[in-house]
C-alpha cells in the first residue's frame, strides 16, 4: 500500500486531509480527541523527515458558511499539545492569507486550515476549489477514512494535482489493511453479523457478503422484514413491506451459494418503544399485535453466540436491538461478549463504525476486539464492494 513510509518529506509541504470532526460541548471543549490522536503518527513522520504539514478537515455540518460552533480554531491548542509542534491557524481555508501562511510555513511546523465545509464547493467536489487547496502543498496525503466514500474536493478531487506525490496516511492505511484482511483473505469460518434498524440500508452489504462469508447473522430491526416476508406475525415491529420480496430473494441466494443465513428465532418484545415498557419473550413469527420486537431473544442469542465462537473471522456491522436502552441491550451485549471470546481464542474481529462501534465502547470491549473501524459509511461501502473515491484518487 502506498503510505507515508515510502516517501521522505524533507523540504515538502504535505497537504493532509485529516478527519478532525470531533465532538465539542457548548463551551467548545473537545469531548473526545481520539480522531486528532489518530492523525498524530502521520503528522509526526512528516515533521520528523523535515517537512511541514498543512492540515485540512471538516467539522460538523455547517449549513450557512462560517459558524462559530463549527470553527476549527477550537481545536488548535489540542493539535499543538498532541503533536508538540507549533500550530498556525488560517481563519479562512481560501484566500491570500491562507496562501501566505502556507508559503511561509517553516519545516517542522503545522498550518491548520479553517473548516472546509464553510464552502459549499467542498462537498460538491468543485474543481476550482480543489485547485486552490492544491496550491498550499507540494505533496498530498489522505488520512481521513471517514470521508473516503465521498468525492469531495479535499478527499478525491484535489489528488489529481499531485501526480506521483500523493499517498495514504497511517489511519487510512490501517483501516484499509484491516478491511482487506476480512474481504480478501479471511481465515475461515468467516461470520458476518449484520444488524441495525433497516434492511434497506444493509441490502447491498448482505448481498456482497454472500460471496465472501460462510455465515451471515441477521439481527436488529431489519430481521422483522424477513420474518413477515416468511409469513410471520410481527406485531408492531419495524418492517419495510416494500423490501419483503428482496429478503426472500436473499434467503434463496444464501441457499444457492451455500452460505448459512441465521435469522433470530425469538425476540424480547415490548408494548411500546421505551425503556419502561412491559416486556416478554416471543418467537419471531408469533409477536402479538400490540407488541414490537426490540431485541433478539435468548434462543437467538444462544445460536448466534455459538456460531460466532466457532468462527476465525468476524465482521460486525449494526446492533442486535435497541442497545441504547438497558432493557434491550442484552442481545447486542451477548454478541459483543462472543466476539471478544473468539478474539481471545486467536480469531480476527473487525467492528464496523457507527452504532456497532458505539455499542462496543458502551460495553467497554473496544480493546478486546481486533479492530474498531472509525468509518461507518466508508466501511459499509467498502464491504458493499464499491470503490471509495478517496482511495481511488490516490491510486490513479
Ligand atoms: P443502523 O444505523 O441501521 O445500524 O441502526 C442502528 C439503530 O437501530 C440503533 O439506534 C438501534 O436502536 C436501532 N434498532 C436496532 N434494533 C431495533 C429494533 N428491533 N427496533 C427498532 N430499532 C432498532
């Protein structure tokens, strides 16, 4: 893989797309700086070589141009503390002032540009905007996996201006290496666990995994569309009626491909969507009309955990139930424990970003699995078999 390790940055000005989209509280204090910490090794490698770094990122989703709440000036001090280097700030990512700061930036120092998304051109992938960004650096590094699935100006378009002088940073390289380990050379049996609210969001990934995985476990709200399509009574559970035929096709496809598709046989059901609801257990085809399934039940937990513990590779994307409520976290927690157990027995486990990463952190298991991805959407698209624009632009 083409990483910063293959280059010497002495005398270079590295324009680095980082993901500094960190959560801030009402006083603009950083609540979690792990994304900044993650970028430090790439920055330090370049500075240690004798280069300078121009960092660019987005923060939040500003709608109307510059907004105090989304200013990257709030994180300048933390970048300085974590890198130990002097950090300059360009209060506008466009214009003469930023150009002058980058031109005068000495080796060993950092320039942080203001939020790229203060310009709508960033998300539009605007060519002229990307060309202006390109003027700040002599070398382009993409280290923002979380936005690699977007063809934005700073993630994909800008790369064309750096022929032969572009590569991945360590965060990006690490994410891709872990994903490739699962997609390209999984030790078998390989089990994919797919959960979450809607089947429509996960159809493509399930379909693509059919060609790679030995076992596919389905949990969460999406399981009820499968259950209803098979003639089950699912009460008030989540269901996408228009997707029912597709779930039947997936069941048939799994059979044809020899993939074991595990659907939950039972659920913890509730009389409303609340942690205080009255609850019971029921088989997934016999949920009473005034109840809804909010977690997998004990029989499903036993089967799923058994399959997981016998696996050598596990990919997990999406919770088994409404894990944010303590009454309905049990299924997700049990699956997390089984993933930890298979990892301890020498297996490889990759937790896909978003809600599965949140669940793993909530249960305190983040250090007991092989890898927790930082990129929800990007990882999902990678497993759907799509080419990520941010990756392709480096390889072109
Ligand atoms: P996703 O973003 O598609 O991965 O879905 C994650 C969300 O699905 C979480 O917020 C869960 O609370 C929710 N979820 C999981 N299982 C269910 C369920 N049985 N009913 C309703 N929501 C669910």
